[in-house]
């Protein structure tokens, strides 16, 4: 046994994304107590920076001390009361997970399914809510990581409010990658993860709750089934001022890293970050097209930060991904669920969303495919991507 030294990798899968040296340096600082006055000051700054990233003034905006899946459970186990009738929209793996967690929270779940690779249809949601007035909550994935699809969160939350429903939104892959405006869109409960477009280390789940959601949390007549994720208890630790109620030992160094990652987002500016993801996605898409590789999702609903592509006929999924990793230190993701074995997921997230990575991915993928007997020209793909960078793309 000896100390572990990870190999250098270029992370272009569905997450985690590449972590910057600034964030890694912040992570390595001296650990202090989680109730130390200096750390409490840091907590207040993290809350403020998260409010900026989510575009909200919600007081209850915090990072849960666990991965994005715990953010999902935090929303459902607090906002959903046993017996609530919850509409869960499913257009991929993570919508399916929402359905499972809602059931475990004691909800009477109404599942509304959509084709994989397609967004949630607001018209079908509207019709379902109109025909079933007992529904008091709607849940959906803003950026479905398993398919690379963006659903219209603004329209869906507007429909939810018109029908007096609370909304629960999965923003694990969308936060800091595409337009997301919690207050303007009327989102009630939202969760994300730190390892995607924030380019922080995995293990924290930013969440935010509207005043309506907080009121719902506080009016529970039975405690949440999860003690650790019970926000009526956690609120005391992430409250205002120096007097914090002990709840758990916070992951101090991970929060140093999150603070630095959020500073980087603030320095770039959210709208600039959204535009950057779109710019590099555009170049990648042009290069992939020249390789003869098709993006599965319709252009109007594609996630720039998560590109789901069809594996060419006759090409073995695992062989290509293994060659990319072993020879080019490049990680791309396999397909999930219905896309397993016939799709790759190429991530362009946060610190990993760069021109250098786009060109590296196209060159390496083209080379490996050629060696597998697939007819393509990597140089033409690189030229197409370079030309795309000379063509202005729409910005926010």
C-alpha cells in the first residue's frame, strides 16, 4: 500500500467535470471547526453566492452536506407530505428517480411519461392538472442528464402556480450551465449538485426553497422520515448571525472548495457562463457532424453542457470509451437506461467547457473511430469546429 496518485484525465462525461486549480487549492487549506466564527462568515458568503447562482432571494438557500441525490431527497422529504398527490414528469432516468423518491416520501404519485430524447410537454402537464385538481405538487427535471434534454422550466412552473401547485425542479446539470432564474420563473423547491457546471468536487447539493415551500415545510404535522435531511432542524445551522444550532459536522474543506467555485462563477458572470457553454457546444456539434455523428436531441431542446450522440452502426461502445481513456486520458460517458449501448454522453461543463477540450475530443474520437474501421476525417472535424468559433452564436 502507498499513497494514491490519480492519473491525469480530461473529464468530458456527464460529471464530475474538471476542477480548477483554484478550487483544489481552496480545498487543501487548513481545516477549522464547523462552528468557528470564521467558518460561520464563510457560510454566509456561500449562501449569498448560491443565491446569485440560482438567481433568487430565497432565505433558505443552502448546500446540503451530501451529493445531488441528497438534494433531491431533501426537497421531497420536506415539501411533500404523506398522502400528497404529486405529478412527476418522466423523460429519462432522473425523472424515474424523482418518482421513486416521491413514493418513499409517502406521495400518491401520478406519473406522466414522455419519449426519451424529448422535453416535458407543457400542454400535457396543463391538461393533467386541469383534469386532476387533487394534485398539489409537480416535479420535473430541468436538464435531464441521461438524455441531454432541456425542458421549459419557466413554462412548467407558471402552469404549476396557475393550478396552485408547488414545483420541485431538478437542476443538477443546469445550474450555471444554461439559463435558470428561480425567482423570476416561480420555482418553489430546486436542487443541484456541485460536480457539474459549478466544477466543484462532488459531494454537496445546493438547494433553494421559496417562501411558499418554506411555509409548507413548517406546517408539517409529522416529522420528515429523514432526520439528517429534515430542514426544520437544518435551518438552525444555516440561519442568520453567529448563533448556530449544531446539527452535524459540516464538510468544512468541501465548503471551502464550493466557495471558490462560486466565486469563479460570479467573476465570469452567469450570462457569460451560459453563453460560453453555448459557444463550445456549437463548435463541438459542427465537428461531430463532420465525423458523421448525430446528436440525438432536437436542436431546440439540446443541453449545451451535455451532448448525447448516437454511436455509429458497427462501433462497440465500451471499446471506444476504453481507448479514449487509456490512450488519450479522455473520459466520455456511456448511455443510460434506454440509451445504454447506443449512445455516448459528451460533457462540456464548467471548467471543462473550453476550446481546447472540444478540439481534443474531436481529434481523439475521430482517431479511435478510424481505427475501428469507421470512415471519417478527424482533420475535417477540427476544421469545422474552428470555423464555428469564427461564427457568432446567440448570447443571453
